[in-house]
């Protein structure tokens, strides 16, 4: 028996699909860049947790992190990379396709 | 993650229209416009037209409250606006309003031209390509209808004062509504700057 759409769900890219990272990427897709504080407020994550998610996204080439100062105050700006935008779009397309397939799916008869 | 769940579209909308959603920024302008509707307000303060004072208070407040939002919730650099930029809108309105006022005072038209101009601006700008701002569209439509009051015999000065008061009051309500909607995105956790 094939569980095709459900099997496909398990193959989604976890780097993008994790809820906190998906929120971060979605917010970043709608703007040029956002400060660390904005993403922290939006996701409700602790500083350490958010930093860890952002580090993973940066390692994966999905975001660009620009650490700087505004006077004496450290400010980190985060922007979605071209690759990140592409991956996010793919992800939403995949989710939509799987959703459609799953709603039509019926178990095969023996 | 926050325990509040929002549609992905809403998160996208917030980031795309971050400054527009900061409702409190409009409050000084709304109050300044509202006060213009009170009959006992003099037309000059220290020799300066009260409308100019109101404009200065509104724009100054808009900037300062913007700094508060930035400090508390962080900054978002928005994508280029695909409609007419706000600065150009304000410039156009700044040029057109004195002309419209001159027509209202000098030509005694059957409609409140300045009011109709502001209402048209609200309706047009409430219809950006991103998402229709329902409250501003409603305000624009109500004010557009109100601008025709001289047709039913209400004297123009009374129309202008009542217009100012109701315009300010409706802006104030919309501003508070926007701010409440904005705050719902952020969990109670008191974040700190890095």
C-alpha cells in the first residue's frame, strides 16, 4: 500500500519547515531586512534560541546576517538571500501540492 | 515559538506594511485635526495659523512615535512601495489643499471641495496593491458623503468644523484599532535589545 502524499511530507526540508524558522523566513520574505529584535518579538523566542535558528539558516545560505552598531547599540540586520527566497517558494509550492494530493488520496484496495 | 498562532499571510502582511500598522503614529495627527473642529479654537497661535501648528504636531508625533515602535519592536526595512510613495502623496496633498481651501472660501462651491479632496486621498490610498485598509476606505467614503452637506443648506463653516472633528475622531479610532491589531502579533515576553 502506498502512502505517497504522507511519505512526501516526511521528505520536506526541515531547515525551512521547522515552525520558528518558517515564521522567520516568511517575515523576511515580505521586507528588505529586519532587525533581530523584531524577529525576537514576532517569534517569542529567547535570544539564544533565535540566534541558533538564524545560525542554521545562515549556514544553509538562506539568510544574510549583518552585524553592526547604531552608535553604541549593537544592531543585527537579517535579510533573506536569493537562495532563501527560492527555497521558501519551493517549500510553499511543495506543501500546497502535497495538501492537494492528500485530500484526493484514497487507500489502495488489496 | 509564541503560543499565539497567526496565518502566514498575516505575518507576511505585518512585515510588508510594518510602519502602516503602527497605529499610534497617527494619534497626534488625529487629535490635532479633531481639535480644529472646536469652534472656540482661535485661527492663530503666536501668529501662526493653527492648521500649520496641527500639521507640525501631527508630523512630529508621527516621527517620534515611530522611534518608540522601533525601539520596542525593532526596525523593518520595507520593500519599495509599489504605489505612490507617502512623501509624494503628502507633497501633492500639501499643494492641493491650499488651492481647495481657496476655492471653498472664495468661490462658495455647493460642495466642500477640501473635504472631498481629503476623502478621495483616503479612498485612493486605502486601496494599495497589497491589502485594502477597510477602516480608511470607510472613513473616506463617509467623509466624501459628508462633503456634500452644503447641498442640503448647511453653512460651509459649520460643515468644515464638523468635518474636522469627525475626521479626527475616525482617524483616532482607526489608529487605536491598528495599534491593538499590531500588538496582537507580539507575545507578552518583555524582549531586550541585544
